[in-house]
């Protein structure tokens, strides 16, 4: 089981990078599940973007879906670092993207 803070390298040009505004972050974990690296290439070929990795442990930390307005999945718990007066960057960027999507008239 992974507990505590672990480093993550964020891929430039992704929603995650836009949210964080930097390439190296640290996030808190509390889980025992990981993306199976044996399927990484197949997932990427099918449209998944691996937007964050832990290079030390060779683990996928964040994913995104290509051609989606804002889809970010994470292996960590952003809620553990979010506060009312200091909202986590992923939550803040998700709300901004949802507002932009609504204002563009893009909803179905």
C-alpha cells in the first residue's frame, strides 16, 4: 500500500499541466492499486494520455482522455490537500473548464 506523499512529473501541454502550472508536483496517496504498465502502450494507442508519472517507481499517476474537454483521472487524493481558501489546482481548473464549456454553448 502506498501512503503519504510521492513525486509526480507532469507532462507539458496537458490539462494537468495547465492546472498545476509546473512540471514537478508532490501528491498524497492512500491506495494499493496501480495502472498495469503491461497495457500502457495499448491504452495510449486507444486515446489515453498519460499526463503524470512517478519516474522513481515507474508508475502512472495521472491520465487524460484525448479529444475530451476536461477529463483527468488521478491515482492520488487531491481532496487531502484542498482547503476552502486554498482549493486544489485540479478542482479549480475543473470548475473553470466546466464554466467555459457551458459558456461556449457546447453542452448538448
